[in-house]
C-alpha cells in the first residue's frame, strides 16, 4: 500500500534521509520509530507530497507521489502533523465542519460524517467543546478526527501519542487498532518503541536518516538476538569459569563481577550446551545461566546506538 524506494532528501551536513526503501502492505500498522532528528517527519512529509525528494520515489495505493498527483494523494492519505494549528474561537463541531467543507463533503452528509469520526476517536462528547480549551489528549483526538473526515485509505500520523499521558496513550493505541479493523493502513511515528510494539504489525527503525531495521517486532528482535548476552552465576572459582568461557568460540565481551560472569555469544543457541559441558568439566558449579531478555527498549537502543560506537 505504501512503497518507498531509495528515497533521499538531504538538508546538508548529513541531515535528512538517505536511500530509504520499504514496503508496507495494506490494512497494517507500521510503527516508524527513531530518536529525535532521525528523519521521521522528513520521510512522512515526502510521502504526503509536502517535501520533494532529491532522488528516489514513493507511491501510495499505486499512486506515485509526484506533484501532478498531489490531489490524488491528498484524497488517499490522511496526514496528521506532529504540531497542528489551533483555531481558537471555534467549537469542535465548527472546526470539523470547516474542514469538512474544505474537503468538499456535501452539507447534507457532513453532520453524519462528523459524528462518525468523533465516534471513531471516542470524542463524541466533545462536539460542543471550544477547541482552545482542549487538553493535549483531546486535541490529538480531534486532530485525528479531522484527518479521518474524508475517509482516506491510508493514515500517516506523526507522533500521535506525543505528549500524551499513559492513559491517553493506551486509548490512542486502541483507536489505531480500530482503524486497522475498519480497513485502514496506518503509519505512525514515535521516538518510543515500546509504546508502539504491541500494536504494530511492522516496525521500521530509523536513525540518522537511515533505515536500520524493518520487519515484524519478532523479526527485528530476532535479527538482533543472534548476538545474545548471557549471565552465568557460579558457586565455584569464578576466575576458572571466566577463563573457560573466554576460551570458548564465538564468545566476546566477557566480564566478571563477584560470582557473575557476563558474556556475549554470537553462535547457534544449541552450542551453549557445549559450553555448559566444558564448564562442568573444568569443575565449575553452575547455579544459573540465563539469556538476557531483549525487550523492545533494548532492541531500539541497540539499533540506534550503532553510530555512537
Ligand atoms: N527544513 C529543514 N531544513 C534543514 N534541516 C532540516 C529541515 N527539516 C529537517 N531537518 C533536519 O533533518 C533531520 C531530520 O529531521 P526530522 O524532523 O525528519 O526528524 P524526526 O525524526 O522527525 O525528529 P523528531 O523526533 O525530533 O520529530 C534533523 O537533523 C533536522 O534538523
Ligand atoms: Mg518529527
């Protein structure tokens, strides 16, 4: 549904995005994740036709994102920017009615459509609220309702959960899952991976303008899991155990603190059995050997910290 091929946009000094390619199937949720300045908003703006790429291309629902197609892209895509303008002296109803008119939704159909989109974002009760009085969470919901007005197939949301409290974030996740259920394709950015991991069918991790990982959460975690970190706790001479571990193939970064030996193992998981028998032969009494659990947070940290090494 969203196809990106070698997309490049440079702002000079290495900033921007470089050679980004990915394919996002329809009716799925893509988490577009990366630290501040990674290039998330830049990519999103390129996809929506708000920026022109230096090279590469993108298409959405088969429509090439090129100036001559901008009108078609606008119909297909609902874009919610990270920051959107406030229209102070308007009620939520007036605000949505205004944009409904801009989207050329006929007057007769507009009321029903506004009620539908408010319902989708759990905000029906806010219809008469003043836009200026809305909290951050409410503003995000109304922003999303506005983005949904013309019933686009694809929703591209820049930091929809930015600045929301945990409760509001849970609700935003629920809303996004509901959108997939009604057949939408959703791409959403965030600088926090765990916030999205549970709802995303796919994640793309970007750092310094480059795509560092792409796939399902499991695939991305598994690709990093080849290099597993282990903790070994012994009830015998730890130095003997440390030396045995250090001599084993595919082992690196061995460290010892008290009776715990930490090490990285870059081999097949089944080979750990050989390491255990080697340890036993050397007279080591193992009280525990465990794999460090890779949670989403550490996946993210690993993928994005590679430039700092
Ligand atoms: N119009 C511009 N002119 C010059 N540099 C820009 C422009 N827009 C973005 N950049 C630079 O490109 C890089 C990527 O910016 P972008 O806004 O895409 O990051 P982001 O991933 O959305 O970050 P954040 O999490 O802070 O929103 C940054 O280094 C930024 O300073
Ligand atoms: Mg951004």
